[in-house]
């Protein structure tokens, strides 16, 4: 084991109540709630015995006991079971819109009673492992917070944001392109992408895990729930005496019960487009205020799954919310009919032909999956909705902005870590007692998965050459640290490498959609998954779990989760009737697979050369590449000249990436997010800081957990067995509008087609 038992537990606060076991170590690691709520004797700085960030101080213990058991049988049993259950259920729900992705908080909550039970049920035996020593399978007969952290990490490794991105390729290929892909290919694709992300994250850990300013706000709700379940410390906050645990249970129960209304009984509460209900046939009103194909300018929804569809708004700093381009420029594009967008729904992930119908890819695809140029010339070029087209432009800008921004503002930090001179905060200093994971462990994994990726593209009909694999993996080497730093500070995903990979792959592998999708996934998914791995490593860092034990837990969970998610995807595609169609009865419309398919039509099948090269319909969007690179330089120079902190706070990657998840997200997922974020992380933070410190992250965990559990019950107990809630006005009113029908602003011309003259686009 990696745990070393010192003569005396390491502690950094005299205010934490002593709780010792007979074995000589602490029963739990606790946050000194009274101290952090009332800011008693707080000294800020990396050299101090407390974190410089109040949100970290609120939920992360600043005390450690290296002798606390971690590598226990009960931890491995629960961790493996929850990894497979969590990854399978989350994969299942990711193919539904709106999805209720099962965040790791659910596994974290359910693991607690399981751990307590096994701690009492498993006998206190010691197993002789020979040269590896002796292993007590149930030390102390007590389930502690470090074991709980590892279970959470194992579950979250495969859960991520809902599903492995590689599974979206399987959906696009089988359900939309009707390609005959082999199960072995599906498994290898998911496995390679997941483990490559694991390897890259480990290699980048010195920059993304150890620095104190890389807070990773997304894991603070995990830390909050862990601290709540394993601590009984309490303090009065703005008059509130209720303990964190009781507050969590009440809020979770309320969220669980409430979701039955927007999720089943009165779905109109989820799509609360009341203006559209009053004026169902007014196109402009429906396009501006609608939630399904409109901009969602009315931020009112009573469905937490809509509010937190992108990220939980309680976890992001207030200044990290930007969607200004989304509501400003998109209407101008749409109502001036730029790129013929006026003939299409305002917001949609679909690709259309010149009759306004969904693009029929079978009409232009050869039997081998390549583009038939002659059929393409006689059919139609693809057309994108206003939001889909413009979001590509913002993605171009963010691709260059994130690199320039990070290296302008954070280069000194990056270089200090290279030289080994970066300061360590209290958590980093406490972690020095444990052996680090050697970098070459991650390096070996990365090399092995690279070789396996080469084998995969060679033995299956992927249309991707070996040099494509090499180039695809060079992109994460450049972008992993910049994207990780931005998300680690802001909780906003700045990873737009899917667009960069599609752009490069589209020119290199034009007319080969399968090659383009694989190239994109090997680039983008490695960074996406790597960021989740780094985030979980930070959780282990916060709760002082030995790094080598984290390595083992993440590695095992990665393999199990990848196999589970690949299997669930293949089963659903083969067994659920009407899956991936927009009118699927249980709403399994495959939103992620549909987006990947639409993108592959633009970039893989048709190719960017026919759409984005000079003189082509969307060529003007290429200007965003240089705009994205220039804007961070301008604000950096303004700061250097004026020394005004305003310019330092202007974060162009966040501005450009504000609508990173459109599609499949729609306007309501941003407007409602901003409203909740404004209330809690601006107004309440300023007016009731003690309450915010004590309860904000607990509330975030409770709302996510309660909604997710309710969604599971509704589906498996009501929808899946075939039960149907009575059809009434509240469940249909939002559908019977121009928003629900996706009615365009302009009526189709008399000729029945729009766009360039027939035969001019080949």
C-alpha cells in the first residue's frame, strides 16, 4: 500500500475537534465550519495554512492523516459496482433529450450507506499476500472519507459529462449513416479514446492538478457532499442553524419530488414558453422566446435539468457566464437571411437541403461510404441554421483565443512548474508525504493506446490512414494544458477541438465521413476525457488520497466504464424501436449522435473545401480564426499599459465559447443558467456570504442528485414499462406552436427551393 503511518497524524488546525481511533489515526477529515463561515483568523496565500480561495476553504479539509486506510476491499467492491452501474445508466440517458445525466454525486450519495454497511458486514480478517505483505480487508470496521473519494473518482471516471464522446460516432454511423460497423471496432474506439485521455491527463497533472489557482469548481460540490456526509461540524450562517447534512437531505427530497411535474405530469413547466402559448402562430415571438427552436430569451423554466443542462450554475464564478454573441448576432444573421438561414428553423442541430427538408445523405453517398460527386451536384449543398453556422465561427475564434490567452496570462506559471519552482499551497504541502505517480506510467499507457489505435484503423474499414492517427494525437499535445487551465479556473469548457479536428480532417479526408469522425474523436475526445480525469485527480488531491492509489482506481474504472458504455450503446441501437428519430416515444432522439452526424455531413462527407474555402457560402466565418488570436493580445496590451484590473478580467476564450454546447443545447439552457448564477453567485454571495459559504455547494449537489434520481424512477418505473401519463393540455401546449414545429421566418419561394442555382455547387 502507498499509505504511510506516521507516529502522529498531520494536522494544520487546532480548531478541529479531535476524533481519534484506537489505531492512532483520525476518524474523519473535517472542515472547520465555524472558522470558514465567519472568516476567523484567515491568512490568505500559498504559504499560509489555509487555501487562498474561499470556495475551497468552505468544503475542503485543511488537515490530513496519512495513516487513514484507503486501499480496502469495501472500497474496491463498491467502486467497481458503481462504475459499471453509473456508466451504463448515464450512457442510457445520454441518448435522450432532455437528458438527466447521472452525475457522480448520485454514486457518491448512494455509496455512503453501502460503505457503512460493508464496514460492519465484512469480517476483520488479514490476508497474507506473500511478498506483497499482509492486507487487512476491513481495517477499523469504519468507512472513511478517503475510501469514499476513491469510489467517487471511479464512478466519475466513466460517467464524465454523460457518455464517452466516442459513443456518439457509433450512434452517427449506425443510426444515421446506416454503416455496418463491427462491435469490435466500437469497443476499441471507446477504449482507446478513454485511456488516451487518462494518459494525457496524468502527464499534464503538474500543471492541472497541483497549482492552487486551478481550483476546478466542478469538484467542489463533490467535496461539499463528502465533507457533509463524514462530518457533524456545524455553525450558524446568517441565522441558519440547520446542519449541512439535513439541508442536503431536505433539498434533495424536494428536487426529487418536484421533478415529477416537469418530467412527467406537466411537461409544459420544462418548456415554459408562455408567450408562445399565447401567440402560437407568431413566428418572431416564437423564434425569440421559444425553447425548442428559439433563442430562449425568456429565462423561466421550472425544470432543473434544463437549467443545469450545460453545467451546474451554482458551481461557476459569476464572471464566467457569457452568451452575448448568441443573443446579439444570431438574430441579425437570421432576420437578414444571411446564408439563407431565414428559410430554416432558427435553432437546430439538423442539416438541411435547399427545399428546407433534412439533408438526405443516402442520396449522395456511395456504397463504400464516400461522397458521390455527381449525385451531390444534382441534389443540394447542405445548409445550416443561423445558430449552428455562427457557433462554428465562435468555435474558430475560441480555438486560437484559448492558446493565446493562456500563454499570455499564465506563461510564468507554466514555466515555473517546468523548472520545479512553483509554490505549493496547504494541500500541495500535505500531499508531499505520499509517493507521486511516476510520469512514465502514464507515458507507457499513452504509447500502448497509440499503437492500439493504429491497429484499429488498419484492420477495420475506417478510411483513416495511420498518419491521420499521428496528426490527431498531436492536437491534444498542444491544447490539453490551455483547455484544462481555463476550465480548472472557470468551470467553463473551452475545448472546441472538435471543430478544429473536423476542419483539418475535412480537408485531409474529404468525402470520407467515417475517417473524419474518428480523426475528430481521437483529437477532441482525448482532451475532453483528459479534463475529467484531471478534475478527479484534483478531488483526490483535495482529500489527500495517495496518487498511486488514484492511478490504480482510475485505470481500472476506465477500462470497465469503456466496455460498459460501448455495450450499452450497441444494445440500445439494436433493441429500442425508433431510436435516434425525433419522434421516438420516450425521447431517445440521440442528441449527441445527431450533432456528430450533422457535423460529419458538413466536414466529412461534403468537406470544408466546398463550404468554407474562399468564395464559398460560409467562407466569411474563417475570419474568426485571426479575430480569436488578436483579441486577447489587445486586452493584454491594454492591461500592461493602463494596469486597470478590468482588462485582466476580460477573458476572450469564455466570451467566444459561451455557447459551446449549442447544439444540442438551446437558448433556455443559457438564459436560465445565467439567471440562477446571477442570483446565487453574485447577489447571495455578496449579501449573505456566510450562508453561501455553508450551503451553496451543498445545494448544488442536492439539486443535481434529487433530479437525477427522480429521472431514473420516472423512466424505469413508468416510461420504460409502457405506462403513459394522461394526455392533457399541459403536456402538449408547448408542442403546438411555431417554436415546437420549428417554423422558419421566411416562407419557401414559389420555385420550392432556395440557395444557389442548381448545379453550381459541385
